[in-house]
């Protein structure tokens, strides 16, 4: 159980680090002295990566919360 | 992330820097709705400002719309997670890693959060504390089945009647080690009486504790003095059992002859609560006494 929590925490940590990296690159690309078409493409792509990571992270968190609640209900039924 | 990767750093979370532990606060352990929404708001502002100040006109609007969409989706997720009680569970996680309750100083406190409080008549925390003190801080082995069922009673509000019957049976081995003349017998007797009442008629769990009748001027009066008038009645009902809707009945008499009956209701009176209903009732002429009653609706 504790190992699972630790593993989940490490996954969370990796997701946050990747979001920070892609978000930071997005900011850098927005200020980069390149032609507009390249800047727009790069910024759009990097923002897409960042947003995608965030939404997938939220889905994982939601699934974990639902699993935790279902296991609570299961425990309550078993103890009755 | 694979299983082997996670096992390569078995103690990674305990000796990691504070900063790395801190960045998990939004959706990691001990999450908090306030910090979640604040972070989403800050990131939204930063990205909108970035796109508005650095991108040419039509693209900046499109990217801003994308940011706002992600913000709305995140807020939706936050609402869902909040409805699942995901946020602010730090006290629960602490209680979940607590040691075996039989080894703690209060073995009658369950590990799980209690979703519905016990009615006063079957809340034996005080009695068990007394007994524990009288047994020099450690309850004898004969209490073990009682304590197990008592913890079940606290965490299973829907099945309490049958668990209370089990508890009555669990008192038998305890009665063997107690002498009627000893001080330990009194809390035992209270527990036994409480269970007996709880298992019995649920109408006995409700009582009308206070009745006040007032005339049109608001002055408290005896019921005989306001006969033939409309009077204001304040009826206080105390519930010693489970939460229930209550029907309150007032019956007016002339001697033994019933003249009229009034009934009203109180919604969901909590265990141990006293609730008051105030109402106008016409008191029939020739009334010289009244009777009040409360029963489950």
C-alpha cells in the first residue's frame, strides 16, 4: 500500500516536471527571435503538450479518487 | 513509469528535498482545493498574458481560447474531485496509518472516520473509559468481542440494530468477571440498559421535554386558562435514538374525554438533539388538561 502511494507520488512528480519543462519551453519559444510562422507552430505544439499532460494527470487523479472511494464502500460492506 | 524504476528508489519520498515534496501539494498527498484553484488561476493568467503580448492577433485569440477551455475543464475536474471528498483528507490519512486500535490507549475508537454519530443511549465511550481506568488502563480479554462489535457499530450506521444485538450478547462474558458490588458494575449496567432501550421500541427514544403555551398577548398560560382561544404552543422534542422524522401529537381533554387532537412533524431530528416546534393551536372550550407525545413519523 505504502509502495503504491510512493509510486503514485513519483508519477505525479514526473508529470509536474514534464509540465514545467514544456511550459517553460513554450514561454521561451514565444519570446524567441524566429519568424512568426515558426514561433506560432512551436508555441502551439508546446502548449498542446503541456495542456495534454495536465488533463491526463487530472484524469489519473480522478480515477484514483474514484478507486479510493469504491474501496471505502467495499470495506464498509465487508465489515457489516 | 515501470515497476522496476519505482523499486530502484525505495526510500525516495522520505529523503527527497522539501521543494520536490512541496510541488506535489496540488494533486499529490494532502491535496487542497484552495491551492488547486489558485494554481490553475495563476497559470491561466500567465499563459493568457504570454499569448496576448507575444503572438500576432488571430493566433493569440485562438491560444487564449485554448487556455480558457483548459481552465474550465480543470475547474470541472476540481468540482468532481471535491464531490468525491478528495481534498483536505489529511486527518483521515493520519488516522488510516494509525496502529491497531486494540493496541492504542482507546481501543473503542475506530480507524475509519465515523460517518454518523452514535445515539447517546448507545455511546459507551465514557463507560469504557471508566472501566479502563478501573482495570488499571487495560481492559481484560473478555472485552475484545465487545470492542470489535462496538467499533463496527460506530462505522456502520445502516446496520446498527443487528450489531446492537451482537453487543448485548458480547456483554455476557464481561458480566462473568464483574461483581455487582464493585464499582465496575455500574458502567456495565448502564451499557446493558442502553442497549436494551435501543433494541426496544423506537418510540421510546423520543420524548417531549418541554411544552409552553402562550395566549394571544404572548404571556405563558396554563392550558385551562386559554380554553376556547387560539394559543401559541412551543413543543421541544428530544431524540435519544437514531436520526428520524418525528410526529408530535397534542391531545386536549375534558377530564377523561378527548376533545381534539393536533399533530405536526419535525424533519430529521439528529441523535441527541432537541428541536422545538412552534405552532398556533385552537384549544377547545372546556379543556382542562392536555397530553403530548412524540413518535417516529
